[in-house]
C-alpha cells in the first residue's frame, strides 16, 4: 500500500497530463467526426442518386478497416507527428458508425409522420430539425457513444506518433519495466471510456426529455 501511495505521489503530474492529452485527442476526434458524419448522413437520406450513397458508405467502410498503426504510419509523412495526425486518424475512424446510425435513424422515422408534417406546411429543414432529428436521436447518440468508447481505446496508440495520452504511460511502463505505469494507463483508458459513455447517456436522456416537453429540441 505504501508503495502504491508513493507511486502516485511521484507520478501524479505525469498521469494528469496524460489523462488531459488523451481526453483532448478523443473529444476532438469524436466532435469533428460528428460534425462531418451527421450532416453527411442527413444529406445521403435526401440524396436520390443511390450510387453516390454506395460510394460514400464504401469509402467510410474502407477507412474503418484500415489498421490503426498503418494509418498512423501513412499520416506521418503527410502531417508529421503530434496531436494533429492523431486526431485526424481517429476522426476517420469515427465517421462510419455515426454516419450509419444517423442514416438509419432518419430512415426509421414513420413516413406517415413526415407526410402529415408536409401537409401542415413544414419545409424540408423544418421536418429535419423538428421531427426527424429528434426522433433519430437514440440512433445518433448510440453511434456517438459506441464511437467514443472505441476512440478512447484507439487513442492509446497516439503516443506512437508523439501525441501523448494514456498510451504514453503504457509505453513508458514497458520501457522501464514498471507494471504500475502499464496498469495505470490501461485502467485510465477503461475508466475514461466508461465515464464518457455514462455522461453521453445522461445527455441523451436530457435531450429526449427536452424534446418531449417542448415538441422539438432547442438549443
């Protein structure tokens, strides 16, 4: 017990820095992935040219299957090392699940509801913001939550290109043969993923409750 206390007393600054870096990289990747994937999913729902949808999903699938280390290695000569290529790589991984869930969520809305809204004079943008987006929220949030957990896990590899994060603790632990550092890095990533999932679940409930009480989601 004394050894454990001494370890945290000695390493707390390093652990805090690694946690902050990991959180920053993961949050940026998920946020940017959402900014790209959600509007793109909505556009694909209204796109009537099926082959364009097929190409977009094919590309998104390809990006999802590229091995993490290979993608990071490809980005080094293009973007250098550090946070920027790490965030960009994770952003590419974030697109597919959010895109797919947004697309499926919009398609899950009852066509009769949309037809009724159209008969009431709702334009396309009004239907998207007041009906389809709120009703698709569980699908979209599910995609974001799953993506966030994966991104936090994959972000441990960001340390290999100088972006830091909790992976730095794991690599340092392997380098100096300190199991405490390895376990701290691994447990930190696990706990961060669990906390993020819980917080996003609470956000989903709050947004759903807000929609039910007002008839639409307002910011």
